[in-house]
C-alpha cells in the first residue's frame, strides 16, 4: 500500500475505534494552502447519521486525528472542513523511503490479463495523422497498465484484407502484367516484387481514384477482392502476402519512431480460421437470425434512447464483413489468451459500431458476462484552421511528414555545432508531438501548432525534457565532485514541501489515469512537478550550497524528481535525450 493510502487507512481505523460510522476516508488536496496540505470533509455527510452539527462532528474527528501522530497542524474551517498539515519529519522520511523503494510508492493492481487493440494501420496504405492518437494513447495505456501490475498483450490489428487489397493488386497487375502472380497457375517460386514501400504510398491512392471514377474498374477490384478472400487465386494470395511483408516493414519503422510496439502484429485475415467456429457459436445461441437473406443479430435493448440498428454478420450474398472478422477476432483472443478485458483504442466515430459488436458478443455467448469489452474513443488532431491537420504544402499529413516537419522546426532552433543533432532533434520532435497529444482529455479534439508545442518555456514536451536533462546534469556534476547524497537530512523549505507533497500525489494520478483511460492527468502532473522544481532550482544554488547537509538533501530531492519524471515519461513513451 502506498503512503497516502496507508495514512487514510490508519485514520479510518482510528475513526472506527471511536465509533465514527465511516467506510472510507479520502485525503483531498487542500484548495487553500495557507490552511493546510489536505482536507477531510466527512463531517458534513455524518450530520444525518449522528444528529449533530458538522462543527461538533468535526471536533470529534479532530480528537481522533490528533492520536495518529501524522500531523503538526489540524484546524477546522467554516462549518466543519478539517485542514491537515503533515509533520516536517514525515516529509523527510517519505523522501528517504521512496528513493530506496523498488515500487516508488506505486500501489499495484491485481494482475489480470488485458488485450489492448490499438494502432489500426492498414496494409498498403500510408500511416497518416489519423493513426497518431490511437498509437500514442494505446501505447501509453499499455505501459501504464503494466506499470500498475497488469499483464498486457498489445495487438496492432492491421486492416489487411478488404477493398484496398483488391485495388492494390489491380494496379500492380495493370503496371506489371507479366509477373507470374497473374499466370493463373500455382507457381513453385514467385517473382520478386518490382516495387518498394515508397511505391506503395502512391499505388493505393492511384488505384482508389481510378476505381471510384470507373465502374468497370471497380467491378474488377471486387472480383479480385473476392478471389483473394476465398483463397481460390493462389497468385493473388502470394502477391498480397508479399505486399503485406513490404508494407509491414514500413509501418513498423514509423511505429518505432513513435516508441510504439506490439506483442501481436496480426490483422483481420488472422481471424479467418475462427469464422466458422464463431458463426457456429452464434447460431447455437439462437440470436443469429436471417433477415432478407442476410444473417443479423438484433442488439437493441428496452432502455435504448437512440436508434440501435442490428449488427449484420453475413451479407445476403454469403460474404463476410468487417464485423464478421471482428467477432472472429474476439473468438480467437478468448480461445488463445482468455483475457479478463479487451480494450479498443479507436476514434470517437466508431462508438456505435463497437456497441453493436459488444452487445452481439455477449448476447450470443462469444464472451461471458464477466469479460470486459471496452471501447475508448478519442478526438481528432486538427490544424489551426480547425480542420484535420495538414502539412505546410497543404497535403494531408502522413505521420512521416508530421514528424519530419516538427523535426525541421526544432533543428532551426538548435546549435549548429551540436553533436548528434539528427537523433536529438527526433527525440525532441516525438516528445513535442506526444505531449501535445496527451494534454487534452482523450475525447477532446485539439489544435496542433508545431511552433507552440516545441517551445522550451511553455507547457510542452521540450520543456519537460529540458528540465529533466538539467536535473541529470546537476546529479552528474555532483558525482564528478564526489558528493554523497544518499540521505535526505534537511528540514524542508516551503518550496521543497510543495514538491514532496506533489510527489506523494503520483500514485493517485497514475490510478486516476488508469481508471479514466486518459493520460491528460499525467501530462498535467509532469508539468506541475517540473515547474515546481524549476522554481526551486532558480531560488537555490544546489551544487555551491555551503552547508553540506542542505546540499546533500537538495541533491536527494533532485534525484527523486528526476526519477519521477523519467518514470512518467517512460509511461508516455517519451525518451529523454542526453542533451538539448
């Protein structure tokens, strides 16, 4: 149990010893720091139970609190708000204990297994800014859940089948008709592809425009797609596998730039072996019914206040749909991994679809009622015009072009003679992009302004990096000077107290982020902690402080803040460069 939770539990036990009928005690951060560090507001809720005024009850609670020996000042404000201030020696002990602790005062959760479905890249299509938030939020939630003790399996869930596959194969066939993939025979060896990942970026949009403008071409695309999905045309299957290999290599390189990785690099097509089993289970449930030749599941419920259309599982021509493969993927995941929860990190517009899929999964018995299926939608990243973000030349921004444009902006502000400029500028660019993405609430749209988010003075990723590097530099210099700072002796100043009290809040912030599946609280906390330390740094000459005990204490606190920043930045998948 972490420190604040231990204090709350001890207070609750003391209240129970004195017959105070409370089931829970929460220390709330005080809104008025001049009155105390924390508040307890439970006197109000006890008035109807104890039939006394809030003030009388508060006085009884204060007597109990005085017996706990945690606080140097306890006072009652207003009708019955209890303000508390921790003893200085307790703050000192906290720093010494946490800096030596393996858990760093983070309370772990039960180690249930979770599958997180995020990324959602499409084979043969370029990753664009629309993929950014899924990658960032999904990766950070994966790291946060693991940090809190969960077992997590991350799946990119490629869009690796469907209309785009038919379009790409059609276009390659038009350009290279003599490749043996189009011979109509099953070859022992298949030709090497005469295209690169860069070519694929152009092939799909070209084919898409052609098909949309010409119905004959669209019909050929449909035929190719059907033959590929059925597996009848071995040449198409072999070609598509080669395209997937080529595209996946490119996609992985971009995710790697974003510090994003997956345990499973699987896609829709990996669900095909589970489709029959899925349909059999749904048939047996009695809820998969025929409607106008198609097979559907009615998912409407009596208390629905908005229209809820049925989920179409099989089309009237017998073809599968995206939803069919989604349901088969759930079967696959349950059979292979038996997770307690499956989270989907996708944009807000897909809310209705996932509600249909989840209801159908529960209703037909694909998952038990104990299995948690959750969809966590996110808002869009927009340009200064309020529309989806575009590059400076006005084109739809790919993730590559976004990273490159931010990197170029950063390079203009860097020292021309700095070593490793390329590597450092990329880490700063990724920090700027990611931190800007985490600042707003997950469900909120936001405007991305590169010049604003690379500023080392504002509420930005580079600001957090710059100050974390400064902390590392102080500690490195202290090591070079042979200073030992293994203990925190000093009676803390007011600014130090603020820093320590904020460090105590870290566990609550992490659990809040986990419970809400929203990283904005971590981003805010990082900024608040970093700014507090910056204020402390500006007011004190740490390395040249003449009192050795004070100097060692300040270095210990610097180390703890630095480690906390690194811990939280790692959860957000942001790397700290050696210098800026």
